[in-house]
């Protein structure tokens, strides 16, 4: 795991971490252990920008070995803490590509999912009450897929329980996005397109709160197309699963993702 790697390095650089701040080794001539020690000092002080500089310099000067591998992991984290989601995601992808058998791969997947996830909720926090379903769901999709990789490949990872919870939230949001598009098509008479979007919800996000709306869109769209058998099939599912559906509006004003998250 990431922390076991860090423990080995901590033992290797224990002497370096005790050096006084006036140590005169320049960054250009510092050893790999000195650079890593400096980076750890800055990370522990929450000086993530300075830590990034040391870690990037370490990678540039010493691209191989245990320090380089740990620096790659730490860079994922400091990029994330610097709110540089794109760099964090790229660093996570590089780590998985070049160290596929590392015991820290689960951490890389988790951080990739988190960088996408937090990147999106950061936008939400700056756009209060805006309907986020109208945005491109790319970051949410990539976050979901990264967490899915983690959960599938590493079911016993310590990061998996949190990843599962975030996946549920993301699944709800992605389903809401599909429903938003399906309702848009339905209101404009594009019934086949509406049906296809509703099917996406049933196939990929079954069990989310949007399942009922997906079935309603399908019932109404099949009815509008005169496809009676398919309409009745969808209606039977609705009647058995959501018996009160007929009392609800077909297309309701949707709550924003911000309200959903709150």
C-alpha cells in the first residue's frame, strides 16, 4: 500500500529530516533523499505548491527507483490538494500505466475518481442553485469509472467503502442527466430519442430514483408512437413497481444537483 512505501522511505531519510533548515544543499545538487525529505516537510506543513516543486524536480532528476515511485504517488495527492484536478488525474493514469502491479494501484484509482468527483462538486459550490444536469457529465462519468475499477479490482481495499458511496451518488446524478435529456426529447416530440435515453437509465442505473421517470417517459413515448404492446409492457412494470405513478406529472421540474447533494 501507499503508506508501507512511505514508511520505508521515512526510515531511509530519517537522518535527512533532522537536518537544520540552513542546510546548504541546493535543489540542483541535492540528493534524492534530500529532495524527498524537503518535499515531505512541505507536505506536512500543507505547503502543497512547494511540495509539488520538490517532487517534480525529484522525478526529473531521479526518474527511477523507490523514491521516484513514491514521488509519483505523492504528486497525485499534492496536485489534488492544489485543486489541479487535471494534473492529479494524469499523474494517477501514469502511475497505473507504469506500475500496474504496485500495491498502491488501488490508491491511484481512488485518487483519480476523487479528483474528478471533487472537481465537479467544486464547480457546484461556485454555481449555487444552477441545474448541473445541463452540464457535460464527462467528469462524473470518469469519476464513476475510476471508482468502479477500484471496487471491482480491489474489493477489500480500505478505499473501497468510500468509493462505493461516491459511486451511488454519481449513479444518481448520471441517471438524472439522462432523464433530463429524455424529457427534453419527449417535450419536443423526438419520442424514439426519448426512449433510447430512458433505456440508458434502466440498463446502466437501474434502482436509482430516476428509474420511475425513465419508465414513465417510455410509456408516454411508446403511446405517442402508437406502439401499444411496448407501451403496455412498460406500463405493467410501472404498475407493479410504482403503483402511484399515474398521479404524478410526466415531466416535472427537476431539482438541481446542488439540492440533491445537500
